[in-house]
C-alpha cells in the first residue's frame, strides 16, 4: 500500500519535502521522543517516589519493570495489529491511551496504581512504536528519502532519552509527579496534529483471517520471558521458579513457531527471518540496547552511590553522549547511502566496545575529562551510527503490508535485549558484592558487570562482521563469473 505522501519518482538528495511531509514526520518523532523520554525520566525520580509513597525497593523496581513488561510483551501484537487494522488508526488510539496513562500516573497516591499506569503506558507504546515506524517506511520511499527520515526519527529517540535524564533531575527537585505529567500535554498535541497530518491507511483486506492463536501464544511468551528475566535476580537464576518459567517460555515459543508455520495469516511470517540482513539486524538490536542499558545502570550506581554525585550531576555526565547523537544522527542517512548499513553498524559497535573498555579504568577519584568524557563520546558516536542503521537494515526490502510486523519484531528485540542483559548484569554485580563492603570493594564488584557489557557489544560486532564477509564473498563470486563490469556493484549496498 502506498501512501499519498509517497514520492513516486526515484528519490534522491534533491527531493524536497512538502510541509505536510515534514509535519507527518514530526508527529511520529514526537511519539518516539516521548517513549525515550519516559524511559529515562523515571529512573532519577525513583528515590523521591519511594519516599513519598512509602514503597520498598522491590516495588520501585516494578515502576520500571511494569513499563518494560507492557512494552516488550506486546510489541509483536502491536506491529501486526497496525498492519491489519490500519497504521494511522492504531497509532492515534494508542497515543491517546499514552496521554491518559501519563495523566493518571502523575495524580495517583498508590504504588499499585502507579505501577498499573506504567504498564498501560508500556502497552500503548507497544502499539505506537511499530505503527509509527511502519508509517515512515510506507510513506517515505526506500532509499535516500527513507534513510534520511529514519535518521531524524532515531535522533529524536536519542534526544528524548538524553533530555529525560536532565529534565528528571530538574523536575524531581520540585516534585516527582511532574516527571509523570510532562508527557501528557506533549502526547495530546501530537495526537491533535496527527489527526490532521498522518496519511490514511486502509485495513489489510486479503490477510487470510486473524491469527488469534499466534497472537495469544506470541504475547504470552514475550510477557513471560520479560517477567522471568526481571524477577530472576530476586528469585535466583537457578531457583525452581526461574527454571520452570524459562521452560514454560520455551514451550510457548515452540508452540508459537508451529502455529505461525501453519497459519494462513501469521502474526510473524517466518520466511522474513531467512534473510541474513534481517537476522543480523535483530541480533544487533539485542546486543546494542542490552549492552547500553547495562552500562547506564552500572554508571548511574557508580556516580550516585560511590562518587556521591547528585541526580542532576549524573544526568549532565551522560549529556555529551546524547548531544553527540542529536547533532550527528541526522547525517547518518546520507552516510548509509554511500557505505551501506553493515559497515556503519560494524564501526559503531567497534566504538561502543572501545568506550565500554575505556570505562573500566574508572576509580574512586576519576578525572571526568580524562576517563568518563572519552567513554561517553565514543558511546555517543556509536549510538549515532548503530541505531539508525539497524532500523534502516531491518525495514529495507520488506513489503508495505509487512512493515508493521518487522517494526514490531525489531522493537521487541530492543526491549527484550534490554531486559535480559540488565538482569544478567544485575545478577553478576550482586553475586560479587560483599555485605558491608568498602567503596573500593563495591567498585570492584561493578567491574565484572562492565566486562559483561563489553562482551555483549563485542558479540554484536562479531555478528555484524559476518555480514561484511558474506557480502565480500558474494561480490567476488559475481565478479569472477561475469564478463561485464556491471556485475561488480552487486552486494555493495544493503
């Protein structure tokens, strides 16, 4: 299905965007900005929330985990729903729910109600994220036009995350409720603008019915997987409860694959995963976000618990990375046009590994400019290259009617990767943390977690390098078997 806003001519750098096209992109960027803003703002506000509502540490964890549970558990369903019921309709309804849940979260006086509002916000984001990404990929023609749009889109995500850290430090000084209420008016403005600007999309007509069993099994398996990894550090990774939960996840996923294989209208068409580029994009998303979430968690503990920095001071320490992403990500689209996504992802992961490894040098009296800042700049440059490139790679060459499905799959990889590797890092740090330890001993217990983070990023780099090797092999085969130079560019670009 082609949107009325799609340029019919071959896209190129000279293509001019109409005001309506810019407005469409800004509405979608606003939703992505809010998702990232909401994730980063709540972390700094947790101590104030706990003191005001008299919540335990485990209850505070669920304010974060509730959002992840709703978001990561329902993304597959959200992506396919956008394809079947219409992307515009699904996006706007979910954005309205997000605004109401934000308002509720800022007004409640109960811990369980606050957790419930966070779950509903995560649930609504599970529908806005894949619907918004698929609107972009069906509105902007594949190639330079789409690459530019996706680079701007992912820049808004990085900007929202960075601003969330700073805004949370400022707003929490007045009241933690402001951090919950802030997304509501922004979401409302985006909703009103979206009603006028977003292109209408018809429901998919020839979809061979609704895959209800697949939706139930897929949603249940993702919810249980995220729930299990979030609870594992408390229950114990080797406990009967955790092992049985993982076994149940395996059974549900096996049943899901069997149902999808036989369904005439599957929630996920398994043939999509036969593409090497698609698999590398999904695994890269797991490694990218999983390593960064673990790094941010450890760095925040290090700065606030060991160095005694304030929430605002900590947020400002992360700001250079976010600022670098905001400034440079808009240029990634043109770089992708020239070098392809695989090279950019490989370079980005290499920078990420270097940044994490460099941070291992931290001590109890760090020189920010010599130790912390270089790591933040390397990681910021890595995020600017990797995140937009992963989005471009995952959605390239996919039919319009499957864009929501692929977008939901990519966002699921991001969220599940964050949940899994954060739980692993937490378990590693907790296992090496002695009771009543000195500050140096606590810092030493953080280092294995940083090594895990570095290893996850290194795995992402190695996975990406397999794609570069495959492309070189394919190119050499084509060139060797051809009498014409026209065959040489095959495989150069993703």
